[in-house]
């Protein structure tokens, strides 16, 4: 018989647990609550186990760390799934209570367990529950910010999570004391937030009073983390632009670097063809540019080079034309511009791509990509 166990990974700075689960035969995988600073660790784990990441799942929009969702998706071609009421708009899958995600023959079910935040979810997989910050070991998530509600948390814990079988393993979103897992039975009987000193279940009023008296300091990163997590952890700095927007900066191995604004103008006037070289998965995930030609530079799964790039480019764009290469952040579009130039096109690289560089730095004077500069795009 196959035993099902999640791989539990820990970020010591934010005390966050990330979980990786996969189907043993197909190697399709999902990850729950990945942390931006642990990207290399998580990519290495996917490689080590030979996995194809299908979904990046969030239990809520975190206040204490930034997710690596967007970057993981760019690397792997996975799809983001976030709780519907967290309003993380770029996530392709907006989870409702009872929704099931499938990876290989494996299934994981989303339960809407509001309270820590209004949108918070827990996930049930075999005899395991990933509780995010709804239920912690001997504790529970705080309810004093981000649409938190102690009343809702009491109901979610007592009426939803405590109704799971006692032997269900509880895998929390954080632990600040080095504990790794618990069970529903243990938490139901001994969790001090839910039970009084005599081991009796607290009333909702007593729980609410306790939660309101916690007076915890604000998470250190809340002001950066929440806005970043609302867009899957993409960092961008829209607005600032200290380069002449319509200038062409000549390049050595292709015709030059141009701003998204100039690219847009050239597209409207028919001066050049915009070639969107993001993977199909990325475009489906975050959005399309109307009238752009889509030719993948790297292909999911594994983000391997598209062997048909030359054939597809030649089929789509007449030889000798001007082309403008656009990717997500302006990195992949550089080798793609060089390639197009070597194939006889006059090739321009669009600075900062669709989203803008994730490090938030100004690259060659440009900040923010196509979308964050307010240029037109569509969701699908
Ligand atoms: N000290 C941490 C804050 C930790 C924190 O507030 N964690 C939230 C989860 S996002 C919580 O619910 N903690 C519950 C508790 O500490 O009892 C930081 O600055 O990031
Ligand atoms: Fe949280």
C-alpha cells in the first residue's frame, strides 16, 4: 500500500511551513505556501524528486512573508490556485469551498475556513489537513488584521476542522516553537485557545475575548507582504520612469532596447510585430496582449527551449521585418532578440517585459512592464 506523506519544508526567518505533495507514478506535484526567499530550495526539491509542478496553492494572502508563486510559475509552468475571497486576481484558479485540485491520480480538497483572514482556506489530502493559519499547534492564527474575525475563526475550527477524523494529521502554516505536526484529536482536546484550563471547550464569547486580548505586535513585513501577495508575489515599481520613454537604446547583438510604450506605438502603427515569447501557461495565467504573435521561447513542462522557435517565427512574421520581443520581465527576450536578429529580422528587446523585473530595481532606466505601465491587455 502506498503511504501518503507530505514533504514539509521550513523557512526559519518567518517560521513558515511549505508543503510539497506529489503523485508517485505520474510525478505531478503541488506546493502549498511557498516563500520567496526559499525559491532555490523548492526548485531543487522539485528536481531532486523528479516532479512536474502543476499547482502553486496559497492558504491565504500572507502578512508576514512574500510568496514565490509568480516566480515558481515562471520557472515551472504551474498554475496558481488561491482562495476566491482572498482576491488574488492574477491567480488562474479561484478556489471555492469544496473545490478539488487533481495532480496525477491524487486529489486535494479546499475547505473555506475563514477567521485568520476572510478568505483563508485549509486543504484536505488523504488523512492530512493543511490548516494554514486557521489552526496552529496549540494555537490559532491571529484575527486582528486583514479582515480577520475571531467569531468566524471559532466556527471554522470547531465546526469544520474539528469535525475531521481525530487521526487526521494537522500540518500548520507556521510554528514558532519548533513543533512540526499534530492531530485533529489532540488539538480538539488540548488546544488552549479552544479549551479552558479544565479541558472544557470554551464558549465562542470566551474565545473571542481571548483573541481580542492577545495584543500581538504587527508582523514586521505586513506593509510590503500583503500588497505583494495580492499579485502572487510579483514585485514591481510602477510609475517611475527616468528614461526617455520613446528613445531606442542601441544594442550590440540586436537592434536595440525599447520601452513598452514605444513597442505599443510601433504595434499600433504597424511599424513592427510584437512577438510575445512567454510560455502559453504564463500568458493564460496572467494575460495576453491583443494583436501580439505568441511564440514560446521556452516551453512547459520544464521550461525547455522551444525547438520550433525559428520555424514558428518565420511562419508568423515575413523575413526582414522589424520584430519586438516581449517576455515576462525582460530577461528571456534578450536571447530571443539576438536569435531573431541572427535570422535576418531587425529585432528589438522590450525592456521589463509584461510584468516588470521581480527584483523591483530599475533595469536600464525602466521600471515596471507592459501591464503596470497601463498599456492594454486582456485576461484571456
Ligand atoms: N513576529 C512575526 C509575526 C507573526 C504573526 O503575527 N503570525 C501570524 C500569522 S501570519 C499569526 O497568526 N500568529 C499567531 C500567533 O502568533 O499566535 C513577524 O513579525 O512576522
Ligand atoms: Fe498568516
